[in-house]
C-alpha cells in the first residue's frame, strides 16, 4: 500500500521509517499541509494522513474521492480540523489518535508535582545567585503523605492515579463516570469533599460547559489553605485571575500548569520575556508557580504512537476494516 503523509515533521520521520520496514507499506512524507493546492499530490496513493495544525476544507474530500482515496488518518486527537459533513458526503472515512500516550502526560504531571514539593524552582533561583543554603528553598513534603484529588479520572487521570497510589499517596477521584477497575487505587468522591480533603488538586477533564471556569474564586475558597494545583488539561478550566489571588494569599502553596487560556498568544513561539502576556509575566515571577509550554505529551513513545496508530488505521480503513479510532460523528 502507498500512503502519503502530509504535514510530516522531523520528529516523526524515524518512526515512519520503522513502521514502513515493519509492515512493508510505502510511506511518502511531505511537509506541506493537506489542502486544495496539495491534494493532487495524493494521486496514485492508496491512503493519506494529516496533522491537526491545518484545517481540511470541503473541496479536499471531493478531490480525494475522485482520486479513489477513501480515508484520512489524523495523527492527533483534535479532529475539529475536519469538515465532517463534507467528508461523509464524499464517503471519506476519518480517524484520529485519541490516546497516544496517557502515561506521558501523567508522568510529567507527577514530575512537576515533585518539583513543587521539593521547592526546586526556589532552590535553582537561589543557587543561581550563589545561595546554597537549605533555608533558600525550605523543607519539602513527601509524596506518601499527600492526598491528591484527580478531577477527571479518564485515561490520563487513571494513569496518574496508578502512579500516585504506587508511591503511597492517597488518591481521591471526581468523575461523573465511575470505573470499577479503578477501585483498587482511587476513592471516588464528590468535588466538594475532594476540595475539602486534598493537599493537591489535578485537572484531567476535557474542556466542556461544566469544566470551563470550574476553578473560580468560589472554588479556591473551598480548598484547604496551602493546597497545590496542577493543570495539565486545558487552560480555560482555571480562572487565571482567581489563581493569581490564591497564590498571592497563600491559599495555594504552589501550582504547575502546562496550559493557559491565552497560550496561543505565546506558546510554541519565541519572544522576549517582556513580550509575554502580562499575567504570565506576573505568574512566572512566583517561585511556586511552574509553567511549561504544553509539552506534557511530548515523548518519544507518544510521537511513535501517533505515527503508528494513524498509519495502522489508514491501512485498516483502506481494507474496509473496523478501527475504534474512526470518527463517526
Ligand atoms: P478522557 O476522555 O479519557 O478522560 C476525561 C475524563 O474527564 C472522563 O473520565 C470524563 O468522564 C471526565 N469528566 C468530564 N467532565 C467532567 C467533570 N465536569 N468533572 C469531572 N470529570 C469530568 O481524556 P484524557 O485522554 O484523559 O485527556 C484529558 C484531557 O487532558 C484532554 O481533554 C486534554 O484537554 C488534556 N490533554 C493535555 C495534554 C498535554 O500535553 N498537556 C495532552 C493530551 C490531553
């Protein structure tokens, strides 16, 4: 089978080569997006794959159909790049990769939790000034003494819960969906009860009507003084003004975020520090606020899985088979 991979980036190429050698299918990679200008490049191919960075507009599906291409395999989660009615009208099947590595995000959440409880940013900043005293950072806490509330115990939340449990922490779970298989390591409870008991609160929900602005001023008032907050899901879940107030008052002892509501203004780009949005400049000045550039997912395993799962789905769909990654509505 011949597959044309649009929007291919350097990180993906070794895994494309490995997959090709393993399966015997030919993959041609190009860095251009799949659009009206480039769709004819797919002539003579059996399947195509694309990335979530560029939208695939209606004329593309029509042309793919004329070229006898019956699917598009997206290599990430966010399938809002597709025009579903146009794809379905042209009998083009679509797939995405919804879970490329839940563990990648869970591991980085845990990494940043450890960084917060060991005061690593504070120590690093002090040492950069020649201050190598213990007092510069302060005493740490140990993970097995902590109660961690996971809001959203899905794929990522479950991976995090398993690791925290293995390390001896008490794990509370808040999720409208109960998963019996999580019982050995999660105590399911209500949001209010979790906020009352937790030393650490970690968000792993999608952004939806219920979670948008969930952590507002009233939310912060319900948490224990000295709570740690982790947001590795979506920036809009947390009201950043309320977060700043909670850090300033000490209601939060620390926070680590991999996302921000205004992240498109500065993440994935280079700028000087004073060009950053003002609230981000203020937040990163805190010793107990850690910000990372939406990199929790960014591991070798995740990139490999994005490539391999998308290409496997492309083959399945061309052969008329079933994949649970198919986008049906
Ligand atoms: P998932 O669908 O497997 O799990 C989400 C869970 O949240 C589900 O169990 C759902 O029932 C629950 N949920 C929904 N609304 C809720 C609410 N109001 N209160 C409590 N729980 C609620 O998703 P996942 O794969 O675990 O991903 C979770 C989120 O992580 C994604 O939606 C995405 O925003 C984010 N994410 C971040 C990165 C990163 O690099 N930082 C990478 C991938 C995903």
